[in-house]
């Protein structure tokens, strides 16, 4: 259980390493053939070893946690940023320009500063960086990611939702103005912070909708749907209701869509098969097979299924991901691989864990 | 832990007592002040004690399981029927007419024999009984239930869905032809039979849609929506997608509805408040409060919430029940109480169990 | 869902009503035929309705939460005290002597003030009350409880452990100096406070021993074992290791005991059958049947099984309870019933909830 | 998601690939740099694709399932055998001697045929092979494993228990005749077969002891304890009680041991630190740190902790593993690596998955 290291490896840091996305980035990068973890920041855990903060990662020779202000930026080629929104933009703005940034926070996802301010409770303070940021939904923005210095990884819900909807919207197969997205997530999506609703006894043996039609991921989804539909963001509104499911990991979106004239569920499937042919992490299930979060746990995979609806003119698209991998740290590493010209799948090849 | 019994009590039997709905009926009836359990049938468990089949119910002095053919129908005033569909109609047809029947199976829910045959794989063999059966959604069919000899309790999903939708449909507040019902259930809804997908390791730590847009509860919902909308059943089609959630009990439906002209979410709430005023088991939550299955576990309660949608002209109605209580055995007892002129809440007064 | 109340009812208060034991006391007392809840205190939730603090208990007409200092002690005949230790003794000391007290905290369990100070981090400040307190393990202290004004309900682990061991120790059937108690509890035992280890993602899908051989319930068990063995408390030391299990409720103790000379597992069973004959809440399982927490969930029951060991001269005693009921609020109500001359089982008759 | 294959790779087959251990072997071997999966047998699933049997492993280019009788033994250099006991010995006896065998069943674990017959319900039919088999507890039998053709991997409980106890027994630090092993396992240990007690609703939200002091792993533990203590197997009896925990993966043993004269818990820790120094998969936790199954999920790691007991002269040793990895398929691959002269850690380097 000792970490191997060679001087030629890319030196990576994780900002906000004490959160679940930080831990997941550690887990995955520990096995990345071309990356060495040289910096872990966690302000409230500064001075602690990884073993103290995350006992499952003890024994791998990872560096101790330091505070952001004590970080040595010369020790890193790239940082994965898992800080709270707001904080993120401030810190990223101070980094040397030679350091590439894969941001897992929400700070650079929304292109319109007004929308950001409306949903995140304050003005954006790094608008220049914001313009430079590339939206890191890898399958749809691969070329831009390759050339980016700053990548804003999508939220977990937008990742699954947009993989399921953007090709259809772009191809004009579904109505972008009648999208009902019923979303379900495991509890890890809420982070490691102490909140009553994520206690075992509160979240266990129960199902809880939350942020009903008022979740921050809605405007993010709308931004991208509008872009791929050729509409103004303000003209697209989606129905988005997330539910907290008593499981640690996993995310599933059930998208109830209205088909365009004379289009069928089979047309949607064909579009997906063409669009995602050769994608290393997206799997379009054969007709009748139903996506489950159990199919992707611990992996960077996304599975998609398409179904006819009972209501004429409607169809269903269901997608499942692991919210901590494809929905966060895994996609971040996928983007980093592109940014550094590595094999896109490096460090992400583990198969799903089941049961 | 001894059962009390007086000669004046109503004598009740449970047919199919070895299933989860049977066990739940036992649990509730053990504390019913006016009912005595005198007959339990379970063909494959015939001869076994309740303790052998359900250890948690040992010590309460319940009768042993017998086979249906050995049942003494003179020993009962009412039977709760938790048998598989198909079997149910055969057995109920043979009962003395003096025995009232509260059917928890699917056999008498669908009024149109063709629809039954289409969805349940065979012709209905007790059409006379079927005509006599009252659909036992208590809050909407209370008067008919009072006078019924045979009550067909709704399916678990229809119970929650129809409590949430029928008043709105009847009042013309929502479009009955654009109902998107995203449903979630705990695993007990699948019964105690041995199936791979309900093993702990398969259903745990994961979320699985199933019977996507092809679940038998869809035509049942359509039948009632059509009736309350004044439409022909064949003209109503709903989008209905159920999901298996890693919890034992609980059911929640997220209904995405299209509002009628100039109607708002507030109008829906008002309608509910009027309609369900004084209902002992339906609670309309105040604005902002979100139904969770945790609010109703082990109780006969149903909680409802209404929410504005982001898409103009749409709204959300969310309802939660315990699938084994209000979704099955509890509602059955509620109906039995009406059929025998008892207090409607008798035996159903326990508060929810949380955590 | 309205609470019924008559002027003749015993007026009860719950101090610390915002915790899980408080909520459980509310759930049970709502259905108690002779008790009316007239006071709920919760300092940090003062001014809130029950529905805000515990949505599952909304709609039952319970009083709002008040702070302890605003409590009207004249409004109560009895208080159930679910406050943190330390706080408890201070507040109880100020109560009018006419108010009976059923304490669910740890403050009055240990008879030796030195032991209390050693394990609970401070001197006891109400030693007079402490002398008066009766240890409320109902089955073993029934007569004393009847006459008590202040009952100190045992800890959850001691409840299950002592029901399983005291009759054997008293009868000289097992060696009181070689008791290995391997204990397991659901997460609700840790309370509703925010702690990292009780988050869903931390406690779920995993098993965690804690307070290994250093849990505060060990000296409590030792006190009682010593008393029933006729030994000094200081001379008895038990091996006690608790484990956190990913379930909300339930507690099971696996007691590995050394038999006295020529005694057998069958002798232990006989002792139990004699001792617990007629007990309303203790069920000695027949040979071969194994206690599970699933048998008692939501009920005040305790199930016990006795087993031969493979090591000659040793045996096993396993007991299961619901930690929030028999392990806390249920036993508290059982004691209250005795203190007021009520039927011992009043309000506690609900059968276990399974699944 | 395509499997890579080169002609130089070791060709491996999995017999009984439709069980959980088979699936886990697939998951791990998919990422093994020197192994290619060329044969998967599953009699009842013969003809099915991996995707049909295990949807999470679809898309990796694995071969379809075949029946054992249709297996081409020339296509494999090694087989992992996850068949039911009894069946295993028959099939292994028919394999070409050039094929190495890593057996994950119970068939070759017990050296004494009488003990096998007593516990597994029938005479052993491959006694020659049985003599040749090496007990595959890697850390304690590494040299023998290297030279073996047939390795009998230990049961999951014996793996954790013996890693925790054998060094202490061998060094004379604990009494081999007073070992109390309180064991806990996730549900996957019971396999994918359909059994009532492993249904979600039966195993969830509950804790169930099973096979109390009568589990087949007890004689296996006794065999090894006796061997390392220099005693006859018949003279050693251990107390072994397993419990089913509501989690899919993970196993933890709490070993209550009696110290030898003048020995302390610190002596046990020193012994472990010496003994397991440099072991790639065994981690001795620092004083005070408590093993949890959450520390090892999905990994081949074993964590051990040592604790003082309250009873003088006793101590506690706690060990945790993932029952499907170190407790089964992971250890099998570890052994295969040794048998083929590969790096012992090949294919087993993934870090634990948490949360």
C-alpha cells in the first residue's frame, strides 16, 4: 500500500480534499498511471493526515492536509478544486497561470453572471476567468476541454441529464420546452457536512424530494438545453425535481420528453447509438434493458435507456451515473486527461462494483 | 402478549396470510378493538404457526395457518383477501354470501373485463362479482364502500396517485391528458416471494426503475382519472414510471401536472384543503413543506404537498403513503370499518414510526 | 388525527422532546388511553411546533415546544426526561415534589457517585435525589418502581443485557466474572445530534465497533451484575463491545457466558422460562429459534434465546429489543404505568412492525 | 469499455461465474494486467451474455457463459472455482493437470476427511487432490502457495479471523482454548441464490445472528488454530457466532481473547507489527483506531486493531475485510499471482471505495 511516484508524473493537488469529492479524487488518482498527488488542502483539517480524515485511504503514502494559504503552488501542475462555491473563484483567481484547474464546484458553470448571482446568492468576482472557463461535460465539449486551462465540471444532475438530453435536443427530436426531469440521488451528493437531513436515521428507510422545482442545477440544465436547441437561455425552463434516496452513491434521472412530430422512441435510440458510438464511458442499453444505479457504482460509466411512453407523442429517457465519479471526480479526471494529452480513460478503467 | 377476545367481536379471516400484506393486516387487527382474527389461510404454510411464518407476531395467540380448502367459512364475518390475482376471483366466488370481502388483490379493480384480460393475462371468471365490487379508495368512494359486500382495494400506487389527482381532475384544475406520474416504492411492494431483484444485495444501495410505462397500475389510474374527468377510459393515457427504492416501506408519487387555463398551484392547494378537510388520514401540508415517506411509516396516513413548477402552466403534486398500510392493509381495514358501521379510524390510530 | 383529551387523564410532559427518545415517547403516548401530553420542552426548538421538529407527528394536536425555563410544572403530573446527562440532575432537582419523574437519561443510573464522576466527567450535583432513584429495569425492579417518585430507566444496552443475564447470575448458573457481551445497535441510539459518524454515508453499508471496552454502559451493567451476584461492584468487570449497525432501530446483545459447574444451556432456558413466565413483554424463544431485531421493531418486546456453545462449559444468550422502545421510551412508559397504578401494558400494546 | 487482450496473457476461467464471487473475480480480473478471461461457466445461465447475468459488467467484451460440460479446458491456464461444495471436487478432479486451480469453494479447506464429511454432509470424493491442496491464507502460507497447483482459499470468516489470531496463537500470546469470535457479515456472503432471509425486506433494517455456534467455518478456524498452537484439531474448540448485517459487503470479526500470563494488549500489537510488516494488504491500525468495514470496501485490504479489555487478563482483536475481495475473489487472485510468479498485488491495487 505504498504510493509509487516518478519524477515524470503530472503533479496534482486537490483543494478541499476533506469532502467526498476530494476523497473520491484521491481514490481514483492513487491508481492513475501518470499522476502523482503532491498537495491536499483542507482548511479545517490542516495538519491532519489522510488516515485521520479518511481512514480508508490510510497507508497509501499520501501527503498530509495543509491549509490553502500554506499551499505551495509550485508543487502542482494541476489542481482539482472541490471547494464551496464562492470560495472557489477567489482562490482560483490567485493561482499561477501555469497551473491548470479542473473545478468541481459550481462557480464557473453558469455563463451568465446574472443567473449566477440569482442562484448562488452573490456577484461573481472572477468574471474574466468565468469567460475563459470551458463547460466540462466531456462527451459534448471534448475539443474545447483539450485546449482549456480552466474547466468547470458540470453538476452531478446536469451530467446525467445532459448526456441524456442534449443529443436529442440538438437533433430536434424532442421539444426543449417540455422537459420533465425527475431526478434521484444518493446521499453522498449532499456532501460530508453535518446536516440533519443526511443523518442515517433521517435519510434511511425513506424517500425525500427536496428543492422541488427550485434546485440550482435547473438553470445549469436550461443553459445547455437552450444552447443546443439554439434558443436563449431565458426562454427555456425545465421541470426538475430531485429526490434523496437511501443509498450512498448513485444518481438516476428519469426524463419524460415530448417527441417532435412523427418522431419515435426508436429515433431517439438511433440518435444515441450514433452519437455515443465509441464513447468509452457512455453505454446505450439495448431495447428493454433498464438503467439502474447498480450498473455504474464506483465507475465513470453512464448508462442510458430509451422507452416508449403510454401517452402518444411522448417518450422516456433514463440515465444513471455514480454521482461521485462521472458526476464529479471521475469526469474531472477524464477532463484532466484531455487537458494533458493523456489517454482519456487513464485512471478511470475500474469496472463497477456490484453488489 | 396474549390476544384479547370477546364473543361480540367481528370475526375476521385473512386469506394469503403469509404475504407481507397479510402480516400487516395481522399487525393492525391485533389492536383493533372490535375485531378478532379467527382464520388465517396460507396454502404453502398450512399447518404452521404464525410464529414460524412471522416470528415478530409470535406470542399473540393467533390461530395457525390452514389451507384455503380447510377453511371454515362459518368462523368469519369478513375476509381480507391477499391472494395472487386470478386465484382471488375463484375463491371469492365460492364464499357464502354472508361473508363480506375486502379484497387487497388486483382482481376486482378494473371495471372493464377486456382491460383486465389484457393486463392480467387471462379472462376474468367472476364477472358478476366484478360488477358488484366497489372500488375501495375510501376518501373518494366512502358512501359506496359503506354499502358494499365486496370492496376492491386500490393498488398501492393508485392509492397515492388518485388521492393526489382525482380532486384536481374532477374540479377541472389540471389536464387529465397530460399527467406524468413518477412513482417510487419500497421493496415490500414486491412481496415476500423469492425474486432476484428483491434480494438485499440487488435492491440495496441502488435505484431501479421497472415496468417503465408498462405497469399494471397505469390502466387502473387511467380508469379513475377518466371517470372523474368525465371521459372514456380508453381516451386517457398517463405516463407512469415506478422505481424500486432501497427501503422496505413507503411510497411516494411525484405528479407533474399541466394546469388548466389561469389556474395556479395555489388553486390546487385550496381544492385539497376543501376536499380533504376533516379526513382522518389525509394531511395537506402547508406551503413549502415537502412530503416524505418518513412522515407516514407504519401509519394509515397520506401526506400531500403542492408546488409551483418552473415551467409556466405546470405544477407538481407529491403524495406519500406507507404502501403496506394506506396502500394496502390499512385502507382495507378502513373500508371494513365502514362496511360494519364502525368508527372509520378503529385499529388505525397508531402514529407513524420515525426514525 | 386529532388528539383526544379528557380532564381525568394523567398530564405528562416530555423534557427534551426534540430528541429521538422524546419523539418516541410522543408517538407512544399519543395512543396511551390514560395520558395526555401537556408539555413539551426543547430549548433550541422553543417556539416551534411539533410538526416543524418532527413532521411525522404533525396533525395530532400536540402542544408546541417551550424552553425548560418557560415550562409550567403545574401542568404536569409526570415528566419523561430525555435531556443530556448533567443537565438532567439540575432540572429534576428544581421540580415540585408532586411531579413524578421518569428519567431516560444516564444521570441516576449509577448508585456510586464516584463511578458516576469517573464515567460522566463530573461530580453528581443531586446526590439526595440519586439515593431516592429506583433503577427502572421493570422486570427485575417492578415492586420498587411502583412506589418510586423518581425512576432511572436503564441504558438501552443494559436493558437487553441485564434481562438476558441477571436471572442467570442471581440463580448462580453462570460465572459473573467471565461475561463477554458483544453488543450491536442501530444508529438511532446515537441520537439526533449532528455527528460525522452517524451521517448516512458514514454509517451506511458498514459496521463500526466503537467505545471498545470503554463504553459508559459497562459500569452500569457491572453494578447490576454485582448486585445480583452478591458481589461488590468494583469486583465485577465485564467485557462489553458495542457496534454500530446500519439500521435505524434495534439492538441485539450476544452474551458469551461461562456456565457454572454441571450447568447446561438447558438449565439457562428453564430459568428464563420460570422467571419470565407471564411477563407481558419478555418472550423466551423456543429452542433453536434465534432472536433478531426484526422481531421487535417498534414494540416494547424483548426476545431471548439460549444456545449451547462449541466450547465445553460455555453457552450463549442472545437478546433483542428496539432500543427506542424497550431500550428507552417504551420502558419509561411501562414504569410510569406502574407508578400510577395503571395497567402495565397501557399504551404499549402495538405489535412489532415488520418488514 | 473494451477488454484488452494479448496472446502472452495468462488465460483464466471462472467456474460458477454467475455467483457473487464469480462476478467479483470478473471485476478484478478485467483490470489485471497479465490475465485474460477466456472462459466463464454457469450451468443454469449457459448461453447468456455477461450483460444479461450481470448488467454492470456489460460492454467489457467478456465471453458468454457456457456450461461446465461445454468448457474447453485447453483455453485456460488457470481456473477460479466458485462452484457449490461437493460439485467442486468432482469437476476439479476431471481437469487436465496442466490447469492450475484456485478454489474458492469449501471443498479442499478441511484436511481431515472425517471433519469434512461431518460438516458438509457427505464423503469427500477427491481425497488425493485434497492432500495436494494448499490452504490459501496467503499471509500465513505464502511459500506453499507459490508451489501449489491447487489452492483452497479460506472461507471469508476464517480469513479475517485467522489473520487476527494465528500470529498470536503461534507466538503463544493468547490461550487457543478460550477464543470467543463474534463475527458479522454483509449479505453478499450468502450468495445470489434465492433465500427468504436475504430478501431486502428480511435482512434490511435488522440484525440476525445465524448458525449460532454451529457454522461450518468454526471447524476450519479450529483446524488452523490447532495447527499454529501445536495442538490436535480435535482438542481446539472455538466459540464462533456469525451475524447477518444489513449491508451488501464487509465482514468484521471481534475476537475476545484471553492473554497468556503476563502478556498485554501491547504485546499483541507488537507481534502484529512485526509479523505484518511489509505485507501489502494487511494494515495494523495505530493504537486507538478502530477497524470498520468501511475502511476496506472493494479492496483486498485487511485492517486490524488491538484493544485492552476491562476484564483483567483479556484483550480484544478486531479485523475487517471485504468478504468478496480479501474474503474470496481478491485473495484468490493474490494466490494466483504467487502461483504464476507475478507481482503479488497485480490486479488488486484499487483503493477502497468510500462512501
